[in-house]
C-alpha cells in the first residue's frame, strides 16, 4: 500500500508578537535594533508575528515591512489589523493574517515603549549589581536588569519576560521567559523555585518549554551553560 505523500497535523509553537505603535519605519527600525541588541543571539533572525492594531492606512506598509525585515526579524504573520485599506496593503505582499491564540503566541512590549529604568553603574564600577522586584510580573511586561543580576520574589506570568545581563533568580512560579547573560555572559545562571517557563536562555543558548526535561518541570531548578550547552540540575 502506497503511503500518502503529505500529512496535515496541528502543532503549537511559541512566537513573539511585536506590537507596532509608530507609523514611521525608521523609528520602528531603531527601536527594534535596540531591543534585539539586548539579546542578539536569541532575537536575531527570530520568527515573529507583527501586531498592527495601532496602525491605519496612512502608514506605508511596504516601507514598514522592509524596516522590520532589515532588523533581522522574520515576519510569519500579521495580527490585529482593523483597517481595511491597510489589510489590502499587507495582502499585496502575501503575508498571512493570524488570530492570536493564547498558547501559540506571547506578547512583547510595544516597540516604542521605554525600557524599565536600568540599574545605574558608574564607569569605574564594573561589578554586577542586583535589581530586586517584589511585585508579580504580568503578561506583556518586560523587566531588564542592565549590567546587573535580577531577583524576582513573586510570580512571573506567561507572556512576561525577564532579561538580565547577569544571573536571574525567581522565587515564585515562573511561567514566562527568562533570558540571563543577555549581553553574552556565559557564566550567568538561572535559579528558579518553580520552573514552568515558556523559554529559558543563557547567553543566547535557549530551550523552549517542550525542551525542559520533564523531571525538572514545575520543580526547583538551576540552569547554567556546560561546554556551551544549556544544562539543568536540582536547586538544593
């Protein structure tokens, strides 16, 4: 019996959603480049869904598309489009329109949103400082500890993102994304008392949720790089 040449199966993938809140392509490009510079190994050439709910037909979509592509991000779909004329512009480039599913895509902050105020470090003080966050981190929020370790004493919701140039400690339920060593520090580690993350990354090496070993899921765990690869062990 011959086998069918193709099969159609449903799968879930974790994609970031970039919310565009500015109509000028050059402004969007600069904002995206700054965001990617925070974690280049993870975000460079990443597939993304672009949310255009804040845009209308006055935007030059062809220029906007090229600006986003120039940043290195790969557009796999468009969401949130409410303007019919803008839909026509987008459709001419052959980009599919998507409905955001809770399990399939996770929101990232708008590209023109100011980053959280970083920890200030003098030029003469090269030691890592520590940023402590005592409140829950909600979906869509990003906390960035520049030149610092990050300690979160509360829960981190799905769709939230923690980014630190140093280590990351989470003393609550961790359901979002954690990117330690964002500037390339391969000695950075992630410590978590309840690991159920959508994504964990150290210096650009990352696992999505499905790659976290089952024995450590929802457990206390410690992640580090061993010979350039992510490794995990119990948090004693």
